[in-house]
C-alpha cells in the first residue's frame, strides 16, 4: 500500500532548502518534523519522549559526533496527519540547538528529524516538484 503526504518546502536565503512534514502523536498532538536525508537515525525532542515514556522503556546513552544522545530501545508509536500509524525506534535528544538555528532562519521549532532509517523503512519517495512524499507500507 502506498500513502502520500504533503511536504512543506522552504528555500533558505543561502540557496538551500528545509523540508518539513507534520506527524501526529498517539495523544493527538501535532509534531513538526524536518526530513533529513543525511541523518542516519530519526530523532525526537526529549521533551516529547519523556511525556510519552512508559515505565518499561529502556534508555541507553550513546555518543553521536560530539553530542550525547539517549536512544530508546523500544518502538514509539506515531501517526501521520492522514491517520497512518507507524512504529519505529527513535533516538532521543535535546533539539534546542537545532531549534535556535532554524529559528534564526525564520522557521518554526521542530519536534524531531526523520532520518534515513525512517525513509528507507517506508521506501520514501520525495517529490520536491509536487511537494509530496510517498511511503510504501
């Protein structure tokens, strides 16, 4: 089954681009994600994880570049705005630095980054001309 989702694509003053998509958490809260094809794993801001954490969650700390990241060893459930429910492992991190940077560029804060793990798992096709993402489920 294939699902199509609307992308929000913005050009930056330097000629680059930022690509966003909305996701809905199980509690109905809309989360703003950057699609980051260069990130090996998906990140979610720790403020959302700790609110949704269950007592059985197994959290490990790992080094990623110069940063320390908490990695959840269980699947988190989220759903896109169309209602499609996904399960995936995510890395937990404080995204304050990222949000400060993109705020300076005039963008709204993000709740996470969809990385290559997500894009490969769901065989994502990004169509920048039509501003859509197609996932194979």
